C-alpha cells in the first residue's frame, strides 16, 4: 500500500492535471467512435466528460487560489 488515500490527492494540482489528461484522451477516443458510428450514446458520454472537465477546471483554479493564500 502506498500510504496515499483518495483524500490526500484531493486538491493536488498534479493529480488534477493527470485526470484532465485521461479524460481528454477519452474524449479523443469518443470523437473517433462518434465519427465512425454516429451513435447518440457516444454524444452522451462526450457531454458527461465535458462536464467532468469543467468540474476539474474549477478544482484546479481553487487549488491554485489556495496555494497563493
């Protein structure tokens, strides 16, 4: 066990950026899937991932603001 819990990563800009990168890669794959098959479920997933990115953007902004205080 590494000694890290989920809460120890909360607000960590490095982890937030890593998560943003993973979701970005998922979006690229979903885009390719949608272009091939034009399925509504792929569009639904794209929308959900975009919402996740918005939330992560807010977390990153808050983390940076907390670092400057």
